[in-house]
C-alpha cells in the first residue's frame, strides 16, 4: 500500500499529514525545536553549534565521544582548544570569511587532539546561520571522524614512496658500469672509484655477504674441497 506524506511548517510547528491508500489521513504536529533536537542528538556524526566568536554553545554526544569529553565540559570552550598544532587557525579562518560574507558554508579537514591525547582527523562541514536582519547568529557544524581513512591514505603514500625509491635504486644499476679489469673497482657518477661491495650497497637496497665459490675453494683450500 502506497502512502503520501506532506510536511508543512506554521508558526514554528511542523504539521505532518499522511494519506494512506484508502484515503485515510493521519495528522500529527511536531515542534521545530523538538524536530531539531532529535536530528541533532541522533546524528551519526559529531555535531556542534558555535557562536561567531568561536565558542561552543552546544554539542551532541557523538561529538563529545569523538574528543573524549563530557558534553558539559565542551560547552563554553573555544573550537581552537581542540586543534592540533597543524590545524590551529583553520576554524578561525573559515569563521572570519563567513562573518564577512565571503562564504556561507565550507567543507574542510581538521586534526584534533582529544582530552586523552589521541589524534583524530575530522572532516568538517560547517554553515553560518543568519537572522532576518542578515546578522550572523551561529554556525552549525557536522564533524566526521576520518582517522581510519587518513591512516589508509598515509600507508598508501608511504608504500608508493618506498616503491619509487626502490625503482630509483634499481635504475641506478642499469646500463654499463665502468669496472677496473685488475682491482674490480667501479667508477661512480662523481668519477671516484670504489669497491664493488660499496657501490652496490650505496646504489641499491642490496647488501653483500662473502663466501667461496667451488672453484676458489679448490684453488685456495684444496684440503677442504671434496
């Protein structure tokens, strides 16, 4: 059975009308503040309301859990108090641009330090709310914990860097190597001659271990050869 739902807001009260397949209409009213509270507290991401000066007015439980605080502790604190050194000023710059009218909303990344010292990488989506006189009233922000994604990205970048370094080392050993016919030293890029062992060690990830081949064992240590 299909049904149709209509939402209307009158004087700050949302009126919900649901019409079923048989034509039955069920009416209910939800106050705007109650609707907002359910959306705010039930969000899967951290949410906060921030005054134009950067002070927290309200946070939901997800935001408090993300930063290892109690909700009551966070209210009244400045947003910069949670910022890691590399993210100091990120929120302040957005607030300044928004209040001046340059932007109304933005999505940016920010690194936080929690109360217990953990590092949390967050993706922030923030919007400025103005009153009927176009004066800034507060910001409402969604903060999503992207620490796991950031760790995967950093591990991938490290792996790529290691592969590129290994590839560069391999390329260094390509081509013709000038080798002395007598002492077996190799002439490097600077024109200096160095032992084979040193050259390989300095131009690749390989190392050298010494031993005796069967022919040299027979020649120099015949008593130990079969």
